[in-house]
């Protein structure tokens, strides 16, 4: 991920040297700003726009260079260089998918560890530990991103900030809706003195039920997308070759070699990538 982060910083610096603002071309909607904040990349919206535009340019340029070399070697029709334009657009879309995938990965990390962390937290509260002590135990318990978020909030508490404000801030930094609810419960309990043990146990049961539901939904989505992937990248190419060859014999027309080249080396692999990215984004990660 480091080289991806660096690409965002470097591309923004290069565009700035030309007094060009990529946000004019690729404005960032509020929903994508939220995704960017949850990705952990630490970019500004201008750097994110620069990253998208740089990916598009690199993808389009890469296709142009490879096709030009093949054209020089095999005498291909240079008109097919125009395909670099949709390649540029796909590069921008792929960059958005990548950032969304990073945010989703962080969300899955939180939700994969949250249930065990909640059970530990409830156990500590039942054993008579205070709120901060129970939170500190969970923060040191090795629950991945959950422990990290709680530990960061407790650092703010140790620096003099209230538990309520610290955990509201921790909830805002987390991409997980379930953790946001947990952080809001801790913030409310710290300000009102409410006993959290029963609330946390009930929340843990609800989270466990939602996990089962999420797995069922993902199973259905996985089945559909896997079938579509096999058809699009396995069955369809074979049928396409058969249909085109038979049509050539029957109707006497020749399909350009460039069409096969773009379809098999570009279109089908990119379609497979898009489907796999969609499948990865829909995974509950539990």
C-alpha cells in the first residue's frame, strides 16, 4: 500500500507544478470523501483526484505503448489506438475500486474482531472492572483494528480528553457501523453512568445474528458473480471464436485481428478483474 500512497502524493505534486487542479476534472462526492477517510491512506481530496487521474493516464499510456509496439511488429491497424480513451476511463474506475477496497478491508478487520472484543468487554464489566479499565483490557487484548481504535481513544483520555468525546471521535474514524454503535454506547455510558454489561451482551447477540445473515447474503452474491465470471471469461470467449469463424466461412467476411487482440488481452481480463473486485467488496470478511 505504501507505493499506492506515494503515487497519490507524487501525482498531486506533479499536477500542482503545472498549476493544474485535478478536482476540476474529477470532483469528489461526499460519499467518496467518506470512503477516502476510512481507507487509511491519509490523502486530501486533491491528492485522491490526482491519484485517479494519474491511474487513468498511466493505463491509457500503457495500452498505447504496448499496442504501438505490436503494431510495428505485426502491422496492426493504428486506428485501434483510440481504445486508449476507454482504457483511461477504466483506469480511473479501477483506482476508485482500489480505494473502496482498502476502506472495506479496514471495515472487515474491525467487524471480524468486534464480536470477541465485545464478549471480553462484557466479561470485564461483570467482574467489577470500571469502564476505562475494561476498555484498556480490550485495547491490549489483540483484537486487531478494534484494539487499535480503542487504544487510540484511551490515549486521548490519558491526555485529558473525556471518555465521551474520545469514543465519539473513535466512532467517526471507523468505517464499521457496528463499531460506531459500540463507541456511541460507551460515550453515552460514560456521560450518564449507565451499566453497559447488559447492553453489550445484547449487542453481541445482535451482531452474531447479523453475521449469519451477512454470510447468507454473501453466499448468494458469490454464487451469482462466480457463475457470471465463468460465463464471461470462459464460455463467452469460446462461443465468440466459434461464431466468428463460422460466420467467416458462411458469409465471407474477415474479422480484424485487432478485435481478437483487444478482446482477449484487454476486455475479458478487465471484465474478470471488475467482477472479482465486486466480489471482494461484498465479502463480509468473517
